């Protein structure tokens, strides 16, 4: 009974949301686990042991068991060792081939019951291509008949800058247009210029709307992609005037809007300028004309619109918290200046979207600090932004500025400048511990007694 419990603990630790460290610790303490059954052999990519279990009982190829109630091929494809221990790679492919030869289905998988009211199908191919990103195992499953057009494979396969498994999927010719469009869309989540370019060069339609009603270009705006990504999308025919079909819950203010209008609302003056350079008329309606003028730092247009249509200024100020935060988040210093000059309060609150701000009730200063935009941080401080205000998680701008230097997505922008500006302005962390690991910032905080 104890051995069964140990194997169960090992299999849970070595698959899905377990941790390799826990699994390795169990295996080191109890090496007999490795030869316990076909499921442990599959999780370890031990082709020789797995073939012995098949020789003893061919039905083991499809039998379900272990803590998850999966078959051996599913355990194999969701193995932490498959994902994280590439030295075992060949063994995993041999083991998978043996299972398929013995009758395992390439379309096997399991239902994730936590997704309600509709449980989500998690295929073995999703494990291979979308979790482990393992090109050779992905190729083998496709050759044996796996269908890649579920919701999980095209959604998760792009979640890496190692595009080998994604390329196998595309080159198989099995992906439908919706799946290909999803992959392109998701690559903009990853800011992966090379991956986006590769997909476009293989004929993926940049104007394909995903199930959320948005194209890759819409998402590139929403995810603050680099200008080169907009350039390559436009090179392959992306249309910035297409409207998003509906809101997907990420930001309801973008429902029914074009990428062009989104760029104005997001403060992407550089993107609007690019559209204009490509001969695409930057034609905006209503208050978005004023947003666009601010985003493009067109002071003449800002003054003219404000003088001629003061109601648009009132509308802009009404959306001021979001606008100021998002202009700050993309580093549009002059756009932020225009918004402040038009009357947006410097301490206006922003609800946050998990990307621009990591908590609700953030100010633009929180966002600029977190997004590593020191020029905006300095401007906001000059204009009277409160430096010790806490967001919805109790974090101050200084705590976020330090975090941005040591634990953020934007590693290329790491700099002590925002931290220096904030401490010089009297900022503190208000009891929130500082992360450490960036020598310049650590030294700066020590010098200020932080």
C-alpha cells in the first residue's frame, strides 16, 4: 500500500501542475518507484521499462490508472521530465512510439473538470506541443493521426520563443485557418517578431478574427508590441481599419473598435504615425480624434479640437484615469503631458488589466514605475503625483519600480532611473519588502536608507 501511495505522489508531482523538484526528491528517496508500473516508466521516458510492461500485458498500452486516471501516453505527454529534462528526449520518443505501435491513440487525453460549465479537453498533443514544446514528439503524434485543431494546441503552442514544435504543427498541413489565426494572435502575446514573421511568410492570414473577435493587429496594440511587429503585419496585408467583433472580457472599451482606434486610446502615437506613413488614413471619430492628437503629440490639433469642441475635453477627462495610465505605460511622455494639460488629474485611478498595472486602483505613476518608463515617472512627479500612494495590493510606486528592475517582462528596460527619481522625491515602500538582485538598485536603496 505504501508503494502505491509513493507512486501516486510521484506521478502527481511529475505531471501537469506538479514540480520536478518534488518528483526528483521522491525518486531519490525511493528509487524503486521508477520500476513500479507503466505510468512511472512513461513519465520518466524509460522506453526499455515501458516495453517490458507492454510485453507482460499488451493492454497496458491503453489501460487507465494512476492518480489522474490517464493512460500511459497521456502521462508521458504531460511529464515534467519531458518538458524540463531534454537529456531524456530520445527515450520519450521511443516510449511514445512503442505505445502507439501497441495500440495507444494519438488523440488520447483527458478532461480538465475545473473548467466549468464546460470541461476542457486536454489532448496528449497539447501536452507535447503546448506544454513541453517538444518538436519530435509533436511530429510523431501528428504522423499517427493526432488532430491539432482543438482549443488548447493552437492556443498554447505559441507560448515560447522556441518555435520548433509550432513549426512542426504548421508544416504538417493539419491546422485549419482558425487554428493558424489563433497561433498568430497568440504570438503577439509573446511579442515574438521572428515567430510572427515566420507564420506570415507561410501564408497565415493576419486579418483572421479569433474566437474573441480580434485580429493579431488588435492584439498587438493591446499588448504593446514593438513597432517592428506592426511593420511586418502591415507588410503582409494586416488591415488596421477592421473592427473587433465583440469584447472578450480583456478590455470592454475596445469592443467594436479598429486597431487604429485602439492605438489612439492606448497612446501609441508611433503606431498611428506608421499607419499614416503606409498611406492608411488616420481617420478617428468623436473624442478619439483628441486621443489621437495627444498620442501623436500634435499640439496644434490638440489646441484646435479643445477650443472648438470643449465637450470632447470633458469626455477625455472622464476617461482620464485609464488614458493617463495607458499613455504612461507605453512611455508616451508628450502624450501624458497633453492629457495633464487638458485637465486629467495626475492621481486619477486606473482599474488595471494585469499587464499595464498589476493591481486595481493604480495611478499612472504606479504604471510608469512598473512598466519601467523613467521619463514618464519624472514628469508625473514634477506634476505633483503622490509618490507614496498604495495600489489595490498595498504597493507603492517605489516598490513597483524596484520589482520592475528584478522581476518583470521588460528586461531590456531595466534601469535604476525610476527608483532614483522616486527616492529623491521622498518615496517609500510603506512596509512592502523590496525584491533584491539588481546591484545598482540595491546600492541606491541602501544609500537612501531604504
